């Protein structure tokens, strides 16, 4: 019954804390769910608020949000939208197929052709986007809403290239 008591335990423990730094994977809406559990302790939560977590936990929604504000992002679609497209409108291959949620590049892979893409089970949880050659990096920032500190970029080095299902190691 640990899953049933976890929200209560977190709230109880949080009552005695000056601050709570929430770290949870975005996979399966875990981060958003824990943010919702800790909503009564919002003043102690030094993580992003629920609306920010809801947006950024979905890679497709984040790309749409950024694009609408003029930030360059890889062009892409939800896989369920691609099923309605023909070969000429999907884009140039290879393309990157990724879950809209998740972390650590888990289940991210290159798709080399429309025929290969047609073999993937249609899902609203998958995004297909243009492949942009480059070095995989992660960037983090700390902010209190008034001041921000950008942390050094870290390179993602994997044990399967290019873009297979792999474990990612972070190196500054």
C-alpha cells in the first residue's frame, strides 16, 4: 500500500521542512503527480509550479509553445498526426522518434524511412521530428523568479549511437 500512503507521507514530511526541492522523472506524469500532491505546500516547494511542469513534461506541447513565441525548435508532429500525412509531407529522413514524456533519452531512436515509421504503433504519446545533426546536450537553470543562474551545459554520451535506446551519462 506504499503508493496509497506516499502522498500523505510526503505532505507530513513536508510540514517540517523549510524548503522542498522536488526531483522526479517526467515519465508517466510522475513529476506532475507529485507536484499536485505537494500543492498544499506550494510556498515551501522550490521547484517549478504545476503549470510549468505540466507544459514542460510534454515535449510536443513544449515545442509548440516555444515555436509560437519565435524560438526555433525541430519541426515535428505527434505520431497520430503523421498517420494522416502522406510520404511527401512527413519530412526528410532520418527523423527522431521520441516519447512526449520521459527523461534520459529513454526510448528515443532514429527512424530511417517512411516504411520504418509505418511499422510503429500509432500513439499520441510519440513525437516524430526532424533530425538535426549535432552534439546532444542538456542545459539546466536555477531561478527563484527574480534571479536566474544558468548551469554549465553537459554532454550526453550514450552506449548506442546514433540515437538508439540507451542509457545516458552526463559529462560537463
